[in-house]
C-alpha cells in the first residue's frame, strides 16, 4: 500500500491507519501538523496500536520532533496507540478524557489556544459522539480537525448510552460559529463545504427525530417497534445498532419533556 501519508495542505499531512471497516471507512486519519519552517510537529489522533502505523507517523514528521500529541476522543480507533506513541516520541499527550492526559499537558477544556509546531490550535470541546470529544481549530487555514464529530463521508454514530444526542446537536451548531473553509475529519476525505455539511447533519438528525416522534404518535412504544417502522428499509442485521441510535433520540426527547419514559426506560409515549 506504499506510504500512507498524504499532504492535505501546507501544514497538514494525513497518515491513514490500517484499520478500515464500515464504521472507520478507509481507516483512521492520523494528522501531522507543522508550519513549513517549524522544527517540531503536533500529532492528532495516533490511532490504533501498532508499530508500523506509528513508524509511518514518525516518518511523516519529516525529521521534526513531536512537540505535542492531542486526541479528539478516546475511542480505540483514535486513541489505542496514543500513549505508546507519545512515549516513543517523548511528547505530552493532551485529551479531554479524565485520566488520559500526561502530567503537565495543556488543558483542553477551557479552549485556550495551544501553540506548537509554529501553528496555533484552538481546542473546541464538542461532546455528543462521545462525552470526551474535542475538535481543534486551525485558524491559519480556517480549518478544523473534527474527529468523529463530522466525517468525510456519510453520517457519524451517536449511540445510547455513550453518545448524547442533545449534546451532539449543540456541538454541531458550535462549528457554525466559525467561518471554516475545510474540515479534516477522523475518517474519510477532507470536507471543503463545512457549512453545508454541518447543516446537512443537523437536518438529518431533525428529520430522524421527527420520524421517531411520528412513530410514537402512531402507537409504537418500544425502541424496537420504532426501529421496525423508521428503519423498515434497512437490513435487519443493522437493527440493533439502529435501536441504540433511536434510544439516543428518545433520551433527548425525554430530557426535553416531549416524551415520557415508562417501565424503567423500556417503553415511551408522547
Ligand atoms: Zn469515535
């Protein structure tokens, strides 16, 4: 497969991890960021464990030392190899998730800009896909590293109970506050129409929510009944995954007082 590194911009190189799947698309995108004149690099999402991928990431640094490693979130396809990579590179690891950051690593929660590798990266906490999810703005390119918040293709997974649909929609709207020209996602290709993509994601979720509400109005009570109606046209093999997504929608609607949960959260009514 040759060298999996690909230059995406003046400052950004994508190194594709060898973990393709239906959820990870071609694999996880590990990013190396450096100003062309900088002597160091910042690495986003070292990806799954594995020496070969780590070696390709080091090679993509082009002789620069790694100054900082940051995580968009701690799902294994992004973070399993992070600690070993940071140790190998002798760099601090920064993450929103409690217990993941190295001692002395910069704090991401407050959104204070990180300076490294001749560029400024601004953490933008974006809970939803996962509670510990964080995007990173790269103002020099009007770009954002979006992890699994927004993908290069298709929609992302927001599954009950790890995902939070209400938080996810608020976090999507946060991206619209910034005048972005490019998104560098955790899976799939660069997104060159960020506003249209984010608005499309919001529309998709609102449409799904309306379908879930309509199913309850029509008399469905359990998540499985809602799935059977709303996802009638997809392979039943995918119904268990669809049920976790429907449960995420239901949890949001319950939280908003628009739906009532009964039987310990196994039955729902409008
Ligand atoms: Zn993820």
